[in-house]
């Protein structure tokens, strides 16, 4: 299937599994949830984003993702569901956030790195401002954390820190697949 | 835990498993995906929506949902993760769309029923218009379909048919948990 030209080819998303925080604030590598790989791919492709990075340094987890995506891109899964095949064909697995940046920058140009998270600090940027910044930027990557959020050393790499999603009331525990959907729609969607 | 007063107590969401279409256009009852029950509850609570209906006529599936939610609301799950306990406490299981409407209307007042879907027809309402309508309406329920979309007999019950999410390009296969997140944010979120 030939894809229509994408308006968002200069954008990538990254689902980050290291360095993350756990419940007690220690730095850990979180487990990959294979369903989230599907969802990030389907979500990204809906918005014309053709570069989906899964970041984990664990070789066993990398093999798990490769085996899962192969089932859909080369195996029986793709015959059963060609849409899934198309979405998962865009998934790339890398060891680190830096590797993701290197890969997406094509070794040429700077990449604007955007972090997301459920907590706010004084440096968070509104969605309106982020849309402006990304519109005028070159290539950019929007990072989504797993576990209990990205470790400070990951957050510090970001050029733009997006404001958290504010709902109504005090419940603030969205699944990453829902948070990513809302954020991608706010940044790149149109009603 | 005492919840703050919710601005969206007049809103409910429904995750519908019957009557749905399958791949070949037949009317079926789809299987419940327990993860979607979690996600709909966490998503809804984030936006102050405290009524989450899972619609399926199958008693075995109803028992599955009851067993899963009990693990979190009464069992070890809730000790491990009190946020999950709080979200899943709002899940109600009903046989039919009509039962959902009866339950949420409290036998007193009309309910504005909103349908969502990946396909458009001439009667779809924009998000801006839907926000206006829901703002001035009394109680309303936003329905999300599973499988290959809601059967015509379910769509016809709706007072408002929301426009599909338009991404960029021709890929139109969002998971229901991502579509629901985007739609709930568009209807009830604020940046």
C-alpha cells in the first residue's frame, strides 16, 4: 500500500523505558507493554507521523518487540490485519534516547526534543506555544514516559517540556496510550 | 478517599459490545478487553466523569468484568494501587444500551445520547457544535464502539452523531482507548 505524503514526516514519537522512575523514585528500566507498541504505532500513523521509536536498552525486551512486530509485518498477523502491518512497519527499536535522536536527525540537523509528563514545573510550555514552536522547528521528537515518569536526566535533555494534561478534579493517572493520544491530537490534530 | 465535586457528573461514557458490526458487516457481540475497562475508567475519572458503563449482554463476560474490578476494588489490587481502585469503583455493567440509558436517567429525565465512530455520514456534528449542545443539555452519555463499529440500530438511537477523528493521511484505525481519549479531551478538556 502506497501511503499519502505525510504532513508530519518531520515529527517522531518516542516511547521511553529507560531511564524511568519507579514508585519509590529509583531509576529503572520499565518493561515493554506490547499493546502500547501497537497503540503508539496506530496513533502516530493516524496523524501522519511515520517514525515511532521504542527506547529500551534490554536486549531481551528488544527481541520481544522484534518478534511481535515480525508477526504482523511478515507473519500471519499481516494477512489477517493489513492495517496493523502497515502501522507496525514504522516501529524502530533503539537502546537510548541519544540513539533515537541520532537516528532521527540523520546525522545532519538538530532535533527539538519534547518531554511530556503528569507533573508540572515552572518551565512547562502550553500546547498553544508548543504548536507554534514545533511549527517553526525542523525535526522534532515527542517523548512519552512509562512507569512513574521520566528520570530527571531524561527530562533535562528536552528542549520543550509540555504542560501536563489537566482534567477536572484531582485524578491524574492516565495510561500512557491515552495521554499520548490526547497530546498528539492537541499538537497535530484538527477538529 | 473523598473526591472533589465533579464538573462532569451529568456525563457518562459507555463502552458498547452489542450490537456491533464484525469485519464482514454482521451484527455480533464483541469480547470485552479488560484493559479497555481500566482505560475507560482512568480516562473518565481524569475528566471528572464518574459514570462508566460497560454494555454487554453476555453473562460470562459480565462475570469476567465483575471479577476483574473486584480484584482492584476489594482485593489485593487496591492495596497495591489505590488509584486503580478509585477509578474502577465507578464501573457499572449493563445488558443493553437501553438499560444504560434507564440507569443514568434515574427514571426521571431525558438523556442526550452521543454516538462516535470512525466513519462519517451527512448527519455528523462538529466538536464545537457538540460542546455547545452538551453544555446546554441535561444528562448525556457518550458511546464508544468496539469491533468494527456500532450496528445501525445502535447508531440510530443517538441524538448526536459526532464527526470522526480526522488525522493526517488515510490511516483511520485508532484503538478505542485512544479514540475515546481524544474525543473526551475534545469535548470536556481544556488546554
